[in-house]
């Protein structure tokens, strides 16, 4: 897979969506809605069930970067984090969005569609905080 700006934008979008779901809100707000004891997270490498090579590494990296950029959760290892985040890439497809004006059969821009399943679990209790596809 050629990693283009669009692919990078997609993975950043997945990361932002995962964090929004984890925080329990889809609107921007100052601070977090998570309790004080749930302020650290570990992120497992996403499982790739869609078959697109290396996409799991790019999505996982984007999620980690977004957590660091956003700053409300601390990244820790699985043994010490209060929350464990796992994800699975379920399906992947490309849809043509724009064609080259000079060569009408040549696609110049694609839309990536990836169906992702995420799950966040409270480490201490095993309680599912978020589970969504």
C-alpha cells in the first residue's frame, strides 16, 4: 500500500475517534470526563483482519501519537496502565473520489474506508468502558 497524505489523514481520524469514544464525548470540552483513577492507558497493536499490509502498524502509531498530542491520558505499559485499549481493523476498501482531467480513467484521489472495532477495558475490574465498531 502506498502511504499517502490521505492514508495518514485517515489514521489520524481513527485515532481521534478512538479517543473521543474513550472520553465518552463527541464534542470538544476542556478536561476529561474520565475519573481520576482512569488517566493512564496502554494500547495494543491493532489486529489486522482486513488484509491490508501494514495498516495495523500505521493505525496503532496514529492512536499513540494522538494520545500523546491530546495529553489527557498517560501512555503506560500494560502492567501499570488503568485502561487497556485494543482494536481490530475489520475491513478496508478504496473508493475513487477524483479522476485526472487529462486521463479520465486515471484516479487521482481515493477515499479510504476502514471499519474498525475498538475496546477499552478498565484493567483493575475488567469492566468494559467502550466497545464499538
